[in-house]
């Protein structure tokens, strides 16, 4: 066999094994060294190849697809600095538990560390952020080596999906000539195992013994003052059992916007989702002190909740984590339970049938929630544009079956405070693994490839950070509405003590960039509207949802006024609560 045929058989086996294991998407960035990987992926009948020129955006684009599908997405790039541009997306995927298979092409060993062009040390480039690294062997087409490369592919998929999910990195050395032979006989059947099989990868559900669940249920039933806290969850599959558990125990649920519990047609009677607002009210906190907290999912966004948990420490804090992680920044957990959320709820419930929960405790929480919602109602009548009201408007305007991708900084915090519960099916996603303001446009666009009616809510600096990402929308005809909240700089810093340091604040933290985004949006073929009134915003938003391509609806706000607006709102809510409860 020629070099070309050997290499083709080897790389084709690798690509085919990935496709057999239900990998559907490959995000490729152009380059020469990765030629056989790119061409064979593009040629495989079961794979969708998406070109993304900028590797930094490509990494996040793949992350968005993988987040939405909960399936591994493959990244392919050439050697050199291209590989390093994946770094932020790999870090986010690691912490957010998103399965990615990063495939970097490399020079063969004789061309490493000898001054060859576009050659950098790519070994373990992502350090601890890759769950598994393999320096793949050079292409060979012996049966043993074809089985080897198929096994590498299967193991990459298995590792990316096993708890906790995350990124893996395969570095693939390739010798020239790099062009594969697409006419090779039995191209996709090379190296297949007995009866054309591939390695299936099974994932187990983590659980406890029935005996342990029985003891736990008995203990939980002794508590009258409990709270269930739900942080980010991958989907809403546990919504019904979680709410049932809450009702049976008489524990209110504090559901983070990323818990997928704020929207949907599950029972919402135990939901107390205005907690980020009312937990700032010192006067009522003592009355709400729980004796036990059961926490599911990632740590919630709300700082007010974190402080409440630390200040009013419950006797027991049980953290249930499907993936056996250790996500407890309060450092107060009394029990870490490695168990699938749905299995946990169902198993505890199976031992709880005789519990008759009193509703005295949950009524107190629900009454505070109602008073908070009355206080927040003032937003409805406001005429001026404000960041908080933009979220309230969005919660109304988003259609059923839509996805809201939320930028970091103030957008996710405002969604936490002002996105009211509803019975529509609205998925809310964000990059909360490492909370970066980078790559958000690309991640949202990756999501839009999978989910219909995708809307991105983002601040101006974060939008600027990943303007490059917009090209993917043009190249792949993606539809997205981007609500751009432009307060000309980093609005979040005005809430922090740094804002008191007047001499240096604007230059170091406020960082106004004075950008006119219209031209940039148009350059990428998108439509742009600046809304100056709520009426114009509603109209532009609704119109954009029926249009193809990228539509940016910008509202301009002022950072200083935004802080005052939030503080006034919190004060009004405090008054409303105090009027109702303290007389
Ligand atoms: N760089 C990255 C990659 N990620 C970060 N989180 C930061 C810097 C620090 N940071 C957090 S918020 C923020 C910065 C720079 C400002 C974001 O501004 P913008 O996107 O306009 O949102 P706003 O704060 O106005 O809501």
C-alpha cells in the first residue's frame, strides 16, 4: 500500500468509529496539516462538518452544539497556535461538563523541536483541562493499528461522556503527503471488528443502595424547615420528580435560571424564584433560616443565596451531584451524594409515602415571594429603557419552544432577578463553567444550530469580545436574535466597591469602548435595529423572530443609572415585604 492509502485507511477508521458512536458534528478550522482529518470528516455520510475560521470562536461554537445536544462534538484544527486558540473553550467545557473531542493535527516527531514551521509543543497542551490526552500513533494500516485507532476514537467518546462529562484531546501526527484517497476500497469499513461491530460505550447511572435511600428518606421526613436549591441542570427531565419531592416534603424550591425549572408545564406551586431579590432583605432572613438544604446541580448564580446559605447555616446541607463532583463553594456540605437527580428523587419518594408535610413553612416562603413579585411589578409601568425590564420583557416575548442564551456579567444576574416563571418551554443556557465574557456569541450560535428560536442576551463588551463569531451565522445560515444591552462598558463593576475609586474607575473597570455596532453587524450580513422605546423593542424583537439570519436589537442604557435603578427596585421590594410581614 502507498503512504496515501495507509494514511487514508487509518484516518478513515478513526472518523468512522466516531460517527458509529453517534458523533454527529465536526467543527473544522482550515489548515494544511489537518487535511486528511478535514476531508475524511467532510466525506463521511453520517457527519455534519461546520467550518469556523477562527479557532477561538470554533471552540465555543462546538461547545454550543455539544451543550444543546449533550453529545460529543469534534474539533479539528491544524498545528501551531491554532491549537492554543481552543484553550478558553476547553476550559469552559471542562468546568461546565460539556463533552468535546479536540483533535489537533501535528508534525511527525522528526519535525518537532527542530525549528520546523508552524510547530509548537502540543503535548498535553490543555493540561488538566483535558480529561484524557493521547498522542496518537502515526498512521499505519495493519489490522492491529486500524483496531487501535478505532479504539482511540471509542475511548475518546466514552471518556468525554463519562462522569463528569468534559473535553478530551487527541494529538494526531501526520506526514506528508496529506491528501487522502477518497476512492480507497471499502473506505469506511477499514479495521472494523468482528461482524462489522464497533466498541459501544455505556454509561451507568450513579445511585445509592435502597437501604441508604430508606434511611435518608426517614431522616428527611423529620425536618419541617427544609429548602431545595436547584442550580444549573442539563435539561428539564427531572422537573416533575423534583417538584413532587418538594411537595411531599413541604420544602420550597429555589430554582436557578439555568435549572430549567423556571419554565415549563410542571407543577410550579413550590417555586420561590424571586429569592435573589428578597434574600437581600436582612430583616426577614432569620425567619427563613432552614434546618436542611438539599442542593442539586451546579452552584446557583445568586450571590444573595450564597451569602444566605453561609450566614444562616443549616444543620444539614446535602449536595446531590450526578457526576460525583465537589461543587460546594459554601464549604458547608454535610453530605455529598453521588447520584443521578431523577433516581435520587424517585428513590427517596418511594420511601416517603406516609409523610404529611405541613405547609406552614413553605407558605411563609411563598408569601415572601408573592410580596416580592408585587414590589417588582413597578417595573411594568416604567417607560425608560432599563436592563432589568429588558429581561422581564423577554420572559413575555419569548415564544414557546425557545432557547435563551445568556451572557455573563449583568445579563445572567438580571435573568436571575427578573425572569419570571411561566409555562412555556424555554431553555436557558449560559457559559457558567468559568463565567467568561469570551466566546458567548459563538456558543449561542452553536446552540442555534440545534435549537429553534434561539435568542442571545448579551452586554456590549462580551459582544465585542466575540464579534468574529458572527461569521459562523453567515456561513451556515443560522437564525438568531441578539438582544444587545449596550451600557458602553462593564456595567457590573458599578455594583462593586471598585466604583468608589473614582480616579481610576472608568479607565480600569468601566472601560467605555464607544463602539457603533451597526456597521459590524452589517459587515457579517446581519440586521440591526436600535430600539429607543419599549414599544420599538417589542416590535423589533417580534419581527426578528420571524426573520432569517442574525438580527441584533440593541438597547442603550447608562451604567450609573443602572445601579441606581437596581438599588431603587430592591428598596421598593424590601418596603413591600416589610409592610406585609413586619407591620
Ligand atoms: N475577561 C473574560 C474573558 N472574562 C471575564 N469574566 C472578564 C474578563 C472580567 N469581566 C467580567 S464582567 C466584565 C469583565 C471584563 C464586563 C462585561 O461587560 P459587558 O459584557 O458589557 O456586560 P455588563 O457588565 O455591562 O453587563
